[in-house]
C-alpha cells in the first residue's frame, strides 16, 4: 500500500480513467466482431462473456508463442457455451 503514496490522487484517477477507456474500447471492438461474424448473442450476455474471456486471458500464464492460441481457445470456449450454430465446413 505504500506504493500508492508515491502518486497523487489526480495521477491515480487519470490512470483509472485511461484503463477504463481502454477496457471500453476493447469490449466494443470485441462486440463489433461478434456482430460482424453473426454470433447470435445478446448484448448483455456478450458483455458478460467478453469480461470472462478477458479475465481468464489475464489470469492464465502464457508465453508469447502460445498466447494467440490461448486467446482463441478461451473465447471459443465461452461463446460456444451460449451458441448452438454449427461451424461452416
């Protein structure tokens, strides 16, 4: 907790604001891709699943080479739980 004392209240608020903006942009991009790929999921369910996907990707340790595969697998797992459409062959 001593680390926070090195920064002013204004600096901490600006970091939280920037992090929130970054999160909003990433979730909006993810949702736009869901619309683009015609994934049949409601907005509220999509936001829950996107948040879960981001959380698991942040928690699971990966190395740079396997990170893309892990990201795809996590998103596929969560969104596969709510979609029933079979993939096109």
